[in-house]
C-alpha cells in the first residue's frame, strides 16, 4: 500500500546551490546553513520524495540527510 499522505521534509545536501539550480526543485524552498543547502517543503507522497532524491542523484549532488518534519 502506498503512503498518500503529504508531509513536510527537510533535505540537506553538501554545498550551496545557486538560484538556477534551486529552481530545479520547484515547490521546495532552499536556504543555506553551515556550508550546506537545505531544501524544505511539502511533498504530496513518497513518489514525490523519491523524485526529488533521484533528481539530486542525477545532478551529482551529495545527500547528507532527509528528515520528515512534524508540524506543531
């Protein structure tokens, strides 16, 4: 069974993404922290999360972490 519940995520990658590369991750906000980039936002399901992870891989970006953020 596929998880169809939207969740907020923070995805940390090594280095700073420029604005043009950040646009490749439409719908996710990009911010910089301690030399890394954090992409954050709501993803509608697991397929959307895997799509972002595959795009990171295809661009040769180094993944540090993926965290689901619980809304408070």
